[in-house]
C-alpha cells in the first residue's frame, strides 16, 4: 500500500474552542434526526459540508452540493480552517467502552493511493449501492475537498507500526474531541520525514482491507479517473489518485466488530406468515411472541442465543416481524447449502459467512430482492446497532433483520 503525508486542514483553535461541537460522524449515519442535532450544535459543524440539507427549492443549478462548496469557500476565507505547514502523518486514537470494558483503537491518517480492486492492493468485503455513490461523487465534484476517511485494516502481527505511533503519542494530543457515541477521539501529528518514511516502508508491501467506507473509496476511484487527463497540464490534479484513509492494525485488541442490521421495507404483497413458512425450508425456526413490555428482555435473550450459535460455528439470525408481534431465531440447516444457487464467483468459505447467507438465501432467494434492487437500496436500509423501539419505521433493536410494520 502506497501512502504519502499531507498538509491537513484543521479547525482554527482561535475560532473553535470545543471540537465536540463541530465534529460529526460519516454521512451514512445521518438518520433519525442526527443531521438536525448536528446542524444545531454549531454553525461550523462539519455536517453542513458533508451533508447539506436538501430543500424543495433545489435545482440543478442551486442545490446542497454547491451550497457545501459556498460554505467551504467562506470558511476557508474567514480562517475557520487552517492548514498545517508541513506534510504530516496523523496518529489517530479512539477510546471507547464495550460492556464496561475500556478499549483503545490505535491508527493513523495518511493519503492512500486509490487502485482498482483487481490489483489486490485494496480488498473490499461488501457490495456498494449506486445512490450513495452518486451523492458522494457529486459532492466531490463540486467541492473538490476530501472530507471523509476510509477505514483500512492492515496486518502487522509484530506491531511495528503501532510501536512507532506509541513513541510519538506519549505527549498530549494535538486535538481531542468527544463524539456523539461518547467515544474519545485524539489526534497527533508526525512531520519528521525520517519517521514517515519508516511507516511508508513498513506499509508498502502490505495489502489492506476496507473495513468501512466502500462508497467513499469507489467515489475517489471514479473521480480520479474523471480528472486524470487534467493532471498533464496541472500536476495538482494527480493528487486525486490518493484518498484520506485511516489505517488500523488487524490484530489490534482495540478493534470491536458490531453487526449492521437490515431493515426490509416496501415489498409488494409481503406476508410475514408466508415468509416464516419459506424460511423453514432452510432454517430451524423458533418463534418468540412479544407480550407487553418484555420485548427488550426477549431480544437480549435472543441476541445472546444467536451469539452462542455463531460461536459454535452455526449460521444464526434474529428476525423481527412487527405485523406478527414476534421475534424469530433462525438457524441454518446443514443440508440447506446444496439447495441454494450460489454466485459462481464466490468461494466455499464465502458461502459460510453470515452476511452471505443473509444476502443470498433470505434476501435473494426467499424475498426476491435482486442484486440490482440491493444496489438501488429500494427495499433495504442499513442500521447500526442502537437500542430503539422496533415499532417505529427506520429504527431498530439489536437484530439482524427487521421488517417495516406496514410493508405491503
């Protein structure tokens, strides 16, 4: 993986005293009023740049993308952002708690070269959706600003890069901020060319895996292709071959993997009872009716039960069916694999993944949601694991698959 240092833009400390008020999560987490909360926190919150509000008056000539461009120009002109003087690599640590246990994820931010997946330098693990890519591409075309990280994993069993980071993060961080999830984000800067070269050398022969940010990565690749010809007359365009990336060691103890849940909606003639009968062809199905206010207790039990099944090597899902007021614990039957038409370009190991079975067996084979519909995101929303009331559309509990109450 080829990386280079860069002169980052940061909030001007003379203008912004509390970074908590101006940082924001990635654009795909702007749901359920999060965008309004961020807009109200501070007039210079990053949310206004990366996801400006749409209005009914928007046109091709006047819309949220060129409003983001206008805001960026204003903020730069008034020095809301200031640029570092020397090309740097930025150690970036995140501290958080999981079930009462304190963890710290150690990484660093640099510009990583964007290459085609066929080169096997950058490896993806999920399918991207066309709508988010068009949205992010249009924003990049207008602003020409790289405003979102791609989260990369690299293997380093010996921890050589982390040792370098530790050596240069013993003092107070350059920046510190608490995000909406109450995670502490700390940033340092390494500008010593010799140290940067060591990090570059250690990473140069490695393959990296996209942990999060597939859409951002592919948009960077598309934009670099669009502007490639302009680099012959102005070498600055050649820098779009690189993308802001955060690199974290695959073997690090500070990594915690949470599920991303699926909310299914707008299926024509959907019938929950028929779905259960179809699922029984492939899964051992256990139904758990919801009585009164015990849904959280039932859910906690099912989540722990599914984790035990998955830890033992079984593929197991929790499904929430609002119309039937019940949860379902479904465990794949061992003989079911032979009854499914699998993608020919996928390995036998891939077929054993929970996400592969969810996508091919339940979403594709049973529900008939095609790859094209998945790409268009016409029947599916993705939710991070937040504990909420399942009776509201677009909100979810810690379940793998949930169905909108009024799906029809």
